[in-house]
C-alpha cells in the first residue's frame, strides 16, 4: 500500500546504524533518472523486519537497499550515482 | 543542519513520567543518559523486547525542545497498536525503554534558520512541530510563526493549553485550529479537513517564502504538500514527515 | 549495548505457539502486507505474462488468454521469513506446470520478474511438479493489489518472499541469479523447515 511509504528521514535510524554521517541530509543523484535531491526527501519503504528501501520520488528507482541480518549489514547503493556529504571538520 | 558524527546506537532511557494529554494521547517524559542533544523536528526510535526475545520498534517524534531538561515523546493510543498500547497503558515511572536517536536532520528547524515558519499538523503530527515551537520560545526567537493544526475534536487537541498560553503571550505566534469531527458549542473556527483553500488563507504567501513543515498521517501530508506546491510554494522549502497510515 | 534487556510487561501481539509450524514461526490471524515499493497498477489491457530466457520460443499470454487457462484451487500453509505463518490459506491459480507444458529447456533455474523491480530466484524443480502456481484469487476473491494482484507467484513450500507479488513472468536461466532479497542477505533457497532465512544458514 502506498500508505506504507514514508519520508527519507524514516530510514535515518537504520542508516545511522551503518553510516557515521547523517545520510538524510546528504545530496544524491538518481542513477536512473538523474534527479538530484537530498535523501531525506526520498521515499522510504521500511519493510518491517526485512529491510529498508529508499526510492527516488521521481522514478521509484531503488536508491538505497539495506538489510540487517545475522550480524551483517547488506547495503546496495547502485541506484545512486553519487552521494555528497558535508565535511564536518571544515 | 545537525551533522551526526558517529553511528547511532541503542541506549536505555528511564521513564520519569507518563502524562495524559488527551483521552487518547499520553506524553512520555524520559531521562536519557549520555543524550547528546537534538534538533527540533528529529525523532527517536523506541524498541520493545518481550522475554522470549521478540522485538518490535517504532519511531516517535521528539516533542520537547532541545533546551528542555527531559526528552518528551507524544504517543497516540491506537486500538490495535502493539507498541502504542504498551507505551500508554503499561509503561510507568521507573521503567526502562530502549531508545535510539536523535535521528533525521532533514525534518528539523533551528531558530537561526529564520522564517517565516508555517507549521501544518494533524493529530499526533503535532509532536515535532511542538518541539519547534518550544525551541523557538526557549531561544527567545521572534520568527513569525503560524501553526495550522487539525484535530478530530476540541478535547483531542494535544498540548492545547500550552499552545494557547504561548500564543497569547507572543504576538508573532499564531495558532489556528480546525476540528474535523465534532466542535464545541459556539465554535467559530474551521470545521473541516485541511485543504488548499485553508492553507492559502492561513499560511504565508509564496512570495513571503516561508519554511513549511507538514507532519501527520501519510495521506494527510501528501494532500497538504501537494496543495502547498500548487499554491506556488517552493518544494525545497516544504518539508514533510509522514507517520505512515496510522502513526505508530 | 543492552544485552539481556527486556521490556517489563511487554507481550507483543498475541502469538500462539503451534508445534505444527516450522521452527521460529508463530501463527498470524491477519495477513500482513510487506512492501518494498509502490503498489504497481498495470492496466489490464497492457498486462501480460511471459516465459522467456532459455526457451526456443518465448510464451506470452494477455489477460484474456491467461484467464482461459485451466486453474485449480490450492489450500496451503504459508510462512514468512519475518516469522508469521498462516495455515490453510486458500488460493486459485494456474499451475506453473501448465505454463511450462511442452517446454524443452537446459535451464535449471528461474527468475520471477515483476512490475516494479522485484525479482526472486528458484530452482526450476521447485516450481514444477505441482509445487507452484501463478495465483489470481485469494480466499475466493480476486487478489488485491496490496497482496500482489492481479497475479502473484505462489510457492508455499518456501519462505513467502519467493512467492513474488505482481509477477509478470518467469525467466528460465542456466545459472542462478540471486534476486531482490537474496542479494540483501536472505537465503538463496529458503526452506522454512530447515529455517533457511539468511545466507549461511
């Protein structure tokens, strides 16, 4: 159901387990349609207990696919052309 | 924008108080050891574990300001809510609660970002917006702010008294309610679901370039966000937080 | 972190333990909807189902043609890797054996492909011999979109993520191509009775 989709910030908790930077404020470009935005504005499908899927709001392409099982994280970022993150130190 | 410097892991919060706010909503006041602070608008994840190891988790927006002493979460008691029923019926002072956060720098506002600020919420979607209003107050900010808040009835307006008090003392803060199911006698305010016309009447014009935050159930948020963009607001200045079909 | 912690008084949804269930499963009353993407809504006149890949002549059915195929009623238990099981669920569908009738192939695997980007992989022997269907009805009603309608794959002897929703066809392959969840750490085969939930189980 499309009622199950949430904002990019809904995935922030799970993404925060893996990345040491704030992913939802990171800029990305979609590998499929080229749309550039911030991850926080993307569509999140939290497939309860299975994984987290972040999709491009323009074309539904899976930007990030993430699962956590058996003590391992599986991360697929192929849907993203690049991720741009601010350097805290500067 | 908050920049998170390390991985966010689960910690143990202590319940200081469970406060009834409306017939269906309670707020949880928590003491969180090693809490590093948060930005208004961020949320926390709550995880429950049964004795046999079964676990489930939900996200709840933080309703307290970064300046507040205790962390506050607002929980709507849903009829079939596995987690919300536990948090509102069972949890009590002294209990421990697994919490992870703060999470989500995207839907957040810090008074230095200015405004004007247009906050649009429905039901428990008020939580992150309340954090912003409380932060604004604590920081002594005079950023012009309007809250358009949809509730089912007068009794179900969460934080109603506090909003009344804050708005009466602060000329730059306006609170506009709409009651969708029932109204008290003599009610002269809005009496329908938020729509484009209401948003146009209440909110700042696109020329005034407000920062807009919309929070509540998914269908509510999508309808309001679409309407705001069609009214001419810059999509980059309309931030949304969808609570899913029921909000938890 | 918080090893051994549990929430005082938390019982979770009422879950009854049944010894007839595969290990680690509990009985579920509802029918949870788990979705990794937007619900597809392909118009019936554009919809088709095909068998492609390692096959001399690909096969294709339009909705009308598919509706004419012989179908059967199926009653089976289903088991989701997220631990819920439903016993005696009833479906109606076209057997994959019917769809593959007369096909000669060197393929040993199939990839089910769907509207959206979902795929899942199975050995060919696990979708033949009366083990798999393309189902169009659940509980006597046309399959709802949120549960995979108009048709979904039904492979009850494996974890339910292999029963791909919104299936549009089967690709016969000579080598195994891990699908959507299989590439995120989920078991390549997925036998609930051997509790094969994740890679390495």
